[in-house]
């Protein structure tokens, strides 16, 4: 990964932490699906949630982004321009309206609320910002 990708990841982790604080009920996290080996990098990076669009008890299928590593810079720019916050606002509205469903263990929401309460210290620790 290049230095610009590393920087984009820090920005995306930081914005995801803010989303977690503003919308703990959606269970936002940042990461990737895929693999990195000496031949190729097929990772797809997203802001994931603990939400389902089809009320499946174990299938979290609501996310924002889904870009290749080479496109992380563009995703970071979109996040800092507020797109991820607008998306999270919409997810919260859809959740409240019964269009999305939470997929989590029974104590998960309280854990998210507790986590969000300590976000300034965590954001500095986890992102290095």
C-alpha cells in the first residue's frame, strides 16, 4: 500500500468514528473484504454496518463505498465532503422507518453507545491523528 492509501485509510477510519458517534444504532465500521498477496490486491474497502435490508438475522448487507485500494483517495475525499454522513443519516431514517433492520447480539447497541461516549480518545489512539 502506498503512503496516500495509508493516509486515506486514516481519514476514513476517523470519519467512520464520527459516524459511529452520531449514529450508534447503525453499527458503522471501516474495513475491507478481499485479499492482498504478492501477486495482487483485490480488496474492496467500505464503511460497513450491522444493518440488513431484508430482515435476515445474520446478513449485514448495508454499506457505503466498496472501492478498490487504488480508489481509496477518492473515497476519502467523498467522506470528508460529507457523503458518508449523508448516507448514515439516510440509513438511520430507513432504520427508524422499518425499512432496514439491525443485525446484532442483544447487548450490541449498548456497547456501541458506550464506545461512542469515549470517541475523542479512541479516534486519536486508533487513527494516529
